[in-house]
C-alpha cells in the first residue's frame, strides 16, 4: 500500500495540466455537407462526443498532449486521427460500402486494422444480436478461421485455427479470465450483450498476455461510456422458437465531462433444443443471469474506472445417465447440471505522465463451480464436484510515443488459488492449488512511413505451480511443485502500396501444463483420466502472412498460417484398464505437432444495395511423428448475399441476408474419432429501423438452419452419443435505444 501511494504521489507531482478544448467539423468528402451525429471517441480520455447539425464538435482534453481519436458515422469509413488543441480541424469522411477500418483495441493498440500485423477478426454488437445465434462461441464461429466445440447450445467454446481450451486466452474487457478453462465442457463466461464488440486475434499473443495465448486471444470489449453530458439506455429482447428461449437485456449509462458510469442486466432461459428430425435433445437446457456495472472519473491526472461483473449460468449436462433419467420438457434442472457463479471486480486506470501514459490495472475474480448428478450419487446433495477458484491479477505498462516510434514497457501477473471442497474429496477434477505468474515485456512500434510499419517485442515469464491433493485411502490426485519459465518474442510488419496491403508476423508463444494435465488421477467427463507431473511447457512458432487488396467495391483477402508446436499436450486412450469405472485409462501425453492452413475471403459490392460475400477456411492438425490431432474443425465454405437500402418506405436501413455454409467431411481423424460427413446449412436474416413519434427501434428476424437439416458437427461432444445438432431456430428480436441530453454538472 505504501508503494502504491508513493507511485500516485510521483505521478501527481509530475503532472501539471490545463484543460484544453479540441474543436473540429466533420463533413462529407463529396458533398462537403456537415455530418450530424458522427461519433468522436478519444481513446486516452475514454470520452466521446457527437457532432451537431453543423457537423461541429468540442472535446475537452484533460491531457497535455495531442490525442488519438476514432471518428465513426453510419455509412462512412471509420477513421483514426490525431487531434491537437492548437487548431480547429476539418475532417472529411468517405462513404463506405465495405467496412474495413475497424479499430483494434486488443493489446491497447488503438490502431486501424491495416496497421496491425497479426491476423484479427471482429464482431460488432449489432451482429451479435441480428445473427440469432444462442451462444457467444456460436456467434464467433461464423468468422473465418474460428469454430466452436459444443455440448448442446449453452456449453460452447471457441476454437481458433484448431486450438482451444488453455491454448487460447479469453479476455473480459482486457482482463484474462480464469474459470477452469482446461476442459471443453467448461465454457468461457461473459455477457456478450454488454459488449461493444468482440475481437479475435488468430495466432500467438504470449508477448502481451503470457502463458496460454499460443493459439490466440478473444477479447470481449465493453461499451464505451455515454457521450459527454448524455444519458443513454437500450432494451433488447429475443425469442427463440426452437428452445422457446427468452433473452432480455437492459443497458443504461450516463456521462458528464468528468464522471461516467453504467449498468447492464441480461437474462437468458432456454429449454432443450430439437434437432432436424424434431427429436428433443435431452438436458441441453440452460439459464444465465448477468449483471455488470462501471463507474469512472476523468481528470488532468488521468482516467480511473471500476468495473464489476456477476455471472450465474446453469447448464444441463447431456450424458448417458441424464438422457435416460430426464423425461420432462421444461426449464427446470433437477439432475445432471453444473451451477456456476462468477464475479469480477476490476480497477483500470490511465495516468498522464509527461508525454506518455501509465496503465495501472488490478482485478479480483472468483469462480465457484458445482456439479450436480442424480440420486445415485455417493453424497446426499448429489454434488459430484465443488471448487472455488480465486484470482488476483495485476498489470502495469508505460507507453511513450517519440517521433515515429511508440515504446511500451510493462509487466503483468496473477496469483491463482483453487480451493477444492474436501467433503467431495478426489471427485474434484482439480486439487487445492496455488499458482503464481509474473511476466515482463517490451514492445517497439515504428512507423517508418505512411506505407510501412514495423513492430517487435520480447517477454520473459515465470510461473510457479503447487498442488495440495486430498489425502484418502483411494486414488489421490498427484502432488506437484513445478516451476516454468520462458522467453517469448514477436516481430511483424505491414506495408501498403496503392490498393495492396501486405502483412507478415512471426511470433513465439508458450503454455505451461494446466493443473488437470499434471495432477488428474480419477474420473472426469465419464472416463478415467491420468495426468503426468513431468509434462514440459509447450513452445510454438507461428508464421502469419496476409495479402489484402481493396478498391471501392471489391475486397480480396488471403491469410495463410504455419504453426509448429513443440511438446504439444493432448490426451490419448491407453490399453490399461481403468482402476475406477469402465473402460481404459486416458493419459495426458505430449509430442511435437503442426497446424497449418489459412483463410481466403472475397467481398464484392456491385452497387450500394447489393453485397456478395464469400470465404473459405482450411485447417490441418498433425503430429510430427505421424497421425492427426483430435478436435480439428471441418473445413468450410461460406457464401452470403446481402440486400440493403438506406430507406424503403417507412423502413430505415432495411436489410435481407441469405447465408449458405458448406462444411466438408472430416476424415483426418485423431485417436478415437469417427468420420464426420459433410453438411450444408442455410440461414436468413432480415430487419430494419422504424421511427414512431420520434422514437426509433430496430426489429429483426433470423432463421438459422432454414431447411431443418439433421446433422452432426465434428466438434460436437454429443456426436459420441449419436445426437444431432440443433434444427431450425427462428429468432424474433427487438432493440430499442433511448438518449437524453443532460445539463453539465461538472
């Protein structure tokens, strides 16, 4: 505490700042007419304003330097520019048929997509609503290179270019989530309805996030604060025909010049889904409650914000026992389900120090997980596992821009402790555990010219892991006291010449074994699993190349990758009989592996009302000494036709989309996997804006699996039970925004 007070004193004594106004006008490039309601968002200030009817804006600058802003408006290309208090700026915006200038926030890059050397995809909040998908992972799986492992419609987990679980990092508003992510039956927990957008980095990002980020990063980015002196609210609701699912979301936020805050509520409830044959898939029901809030303050010293998230999902477990035991078709969960409780309290702060910015973040997470079985359980309360995972994470970095370079120096780490309830002994898949993480990194980004950028960085990590297994007369989890350390690095470049953009990125990442892989020695997921205390850390080296061609109406993009993983950790079935239960022992092992493939995409807009989109994803996973990796997704082709107008009668921005997805058969099989035939799906989306008595709202209808196709995806955990994926699902949605101008109070 004393050190923290000294840091704050030094920061405050080094900053003497007067507030300056930044003024500007935003106009249309062709007509030179002002653009009303354009949004100007200042990254460092965490503040936004909208333009008036004259296209003018005034932004109060709390810092003593020029600021980088994102300028966006419906129908125009998003821009990232630097503004100064010394002059009034006129900004011309170009009309946009194809959205390419997404602003990338993961890693706090605050750069346009074309300036980021890694392969990255984004999903906007509006797309999350309008797609009609039930889970976040299912929403992300429509992106090139992204798939999902599912156990029903609620339990679903993203796969990035063939890697999942602890091979990828999931960020909740930039904070690394810890919620027993070692298993595909343990979904990442977040409320996507409170997000501004989702960013997915495809490839190693250990440089910034340390262990586990060998396959990529998914970042759920929270909504920006409301525009200055504004109160904003939104109501969203959905009905899903297949599951009789009900989704309700309410957001509210307000902002002055200095203070800002907001809150969000989301509730989901789904019955069991039906497949394409009309058969009920037992116990795929789930419910989810999400609450989040934030409060922040802007000053000449910096920006300070507190965030709190509460998530309480409950998922039914579909297995051989539950499919015979459960006979009802309602929302209740009496047998075979997992009850989760997740809390996150975070403090995120930016301090203006000289010409640079110091980020100081600290958070506390608690994830409580209980598994409930049936009356045949050894325990009267039918609990088969109970664990309490607590995580304190912290990070700090100082960023300084000098001339054409941006230098970043920082560290981050975490203290993680799992408390496995001794009452349930070795039934818990993880014993009592303590983990200490600490990593230091340095990054240099150079704009050699408007066309050429370079970036490079190094990171050193230390991880200490110790387990305290429950002592019993039966089989005990293994005891470990292991240390892991690693040096990671990345170098990348972007080069743009005319309409051609080239990207190259070479990165190294690492992942230490997780506790389950090291200590498991018992029943998990209806089989006997055994860990290995001598497992080494994974090390991977990935090459990413991207070529991007863009003219006004056409975009072509190709992104091949090559990922070599040393000591890849996976599980295999042995010939040893299991000492408990039926079947054989499943053993965690490691061998060198290779993943390679890529994505190719083509977008064509022959005119302003018609868009043609297509992409193809190819992924291969092999063991270098022979054989295939398991859980490698099916290659797929996607084609989409979108019709859209700015106005059609009383309908504003009406759209109609037909999507066709073709999944190829998977015959590159890992151990114990079965052949998966190919299948095709059609989806349809339509909607518009309607204004009634000066109040606008958006409506949409999504029909997924239009022809009620009966199919099994290769990454569905229910495939081994011979259960199909979800059939036709018609979603009716409504989005109602409200905005009130507030009188300045600070």
